[in-house]
C-alpha cells in the first residue's frame, strides 16, 4: 500500500469511528432532551416514580408515626415484638421496605382496599390485610385495630403510596406470576444447597439479622401466602438469589419452592382463622 492510500484508509476508519461514536452519544442524549419527549408523548409524565425522600416527611405526629411504621416494617420482631412469633420482618418479603417491584410491594395498597378477599370470603380493609400477615406470615397475633402499631403501618404505607405529581405511577404491583409447572422437590434440594443455603442456612434457619429463615420455628406459618408453591416460586424467580436476581428459570423456582414447601414449619393457629 502506498503511503497516500494508507493514510486515506486510516482517515476513513477514523471518520467512521467518529460518526459511530457520535450516533451512540446522540442516541442516548436525544432521549434526555425533554423537548424531544414532548413530541413523542405529549401530556404523559416524563419522569419515573421515585421512592419518597425522608427529608419530605411531614413534621409532627404524622411524621413520627410514619417513621415508627417504617421501623416496624423493617424490624418487626423488635418493634412489634408482642404481636410477632416469627423472626422475620414485613420487609423480608415486601423487600426494600415495601417498594421493590414484583416483591408484593405495599406501594399502591391503600387504593386497592377495601377489596373482596377470596381467603376471607368477604370484603376486607387494608387493616384486615395487615392482620392476615401478622397471624400468618409473622406467625403472630392480630394488632389492636386502633393501636399505635396499626396506625404507624397504615401511615407508612400511605406515605409510600402518595401520588407523585408529574411522575409516572408506580409499576410492579403484586408478584410476577409464572403460571403452573410440575415441581421436582429433589432437584429443588440441589438448587437450595448451591444457590440459597449460603445466605438462608443449610437448614433454612436464616442468619440474623440479614438473612431471614425459610422454614423451622423462626419462619412464617403454614397459613401464609408464601407457603403456596406457585406464590413462592413467583417471588423467588424474580427476587432471589438476592445478590444475583434473575438467574433462576421458572422451573428452578418451582423446584426450589417445592423443596422448601416440604420442610417443617409452625402450624397456622385456627383461633385466628377469621383473618
Ligand atoms: C413471609 C412473607 C411475608 C411477610 C413476612 C409479610 N408479608 Fe405481607 N404479604 C405477603 C404475600 C405473599 C402477600 C400477597 C401478595 C400477592 O398475592 O400478590 C402479602 C400481602 C400484603 C399486603 C397487601 C398488599 C397489596 O397490595 O394488596 C399488605 C398490606 C401486607 N402484606 C402487609 C404486611 C405487613 C405490614 C407485614 C409485616 C407485619 C407483612 N405483610 C409481612 C407476604 C408476607
Ligand atoms: C445473597 C443472599 C441471599 C441468597 C443467596 C438468597 N437469598 Fe432469599 N433472601 C435474602 C434476603 C436479604 C431476603 C430479604 C428480602 C430482601 O432483602 O430481598 C430474602 C428473602 C427470601 C424469602 C422471603 C422471606 C422469607 O423468610 O421467607 C424467600 C422465600 C427467599 N429469600 C428464598 C430464597 C431462595 C429459594 C434462594 C435460592 C434460590 C434464596 N432466597 C437465595 C438473601 C438471599
């Protein structure tokens, strides 16, 4: 190659690289220009839902109650000790303090109640729904309806659920349901040993304070929603292993849920069957 044609080739390569890089940068940038968005989706809010900031907490009694609710939510056995039998918190399942998408977030719950409950066979309030999690998921006892703990939890959930003017509404309510699959608990045991035991313990006993129990005396009881294989599979497939979310297939999740389902756990106390 002559010197001239070599420098021509280099020139073309450099120009191509510059155009290529500029396209990527522009492609990314253009989406950030709010005027561009205006053409695309006039009238739609343009900014994502964001967790409410602690600095925006109201002053006075309501702020205090919300703060108390957050503590009860994230450290239930400590801040609602009288009503909690398990050593797991609301936030052990309603992850990230109740805002993690598809981990049964409580964001938006106030607007979803009162609602008909298949389990109860009648219309229930948000407070009733909280009681269900106390007597089943927390293997505990119902709270007094007008006590400070119940008020605090309702205030906290309402605060998370406040509409956010100019922002997109929260997405990710409920669980990412997987349908029904036949499950193999034996295979699930192998998955448990390699993917779960490191955090939740060889015998599902958990490692407090970080990692909650999955079965045994410290776990939720047999009346809990999480005791259903499809429900646990939906939770696990989307949210576990917590440090590598998304690595399990739907089949893996069903198998490991069936394995956990076969382990011992506290019975549901029939005295609380009205919840
Ligand atoms: C062992 C796991 C677990 C624990 C612990 C737990 N929950 Fe739940 N909770 C669930 C599941 C599962 C659901 C139903 C989710 C579904 O079917 O989409 C639920 C549903 C709810 C709902 C209704 C949500 C909605 O949007 O309809 C509320 C409110 C709630 N729980 C509050 C609490 C509170 C407060 C605590 C702590 C006292 C708690 N939960 C502890 C698993 C748990
Ligand atoms: C890196 C640690 C880690 C690993 C690995 C892990 N988990 Fe978890 N798990 C957690 C934490 C922490 C929570 C509490 C919720 C949160 O913060 O996401 C949790 C919560 C749960 C819950 C709901 C709470 C309860 O006590 O029942 C279930 C069910 C669960 N994990 C199952 C599994 C399964 C099944 C696996 C393996 C496939 C697994 N986890 C792997 C850390 C882990």
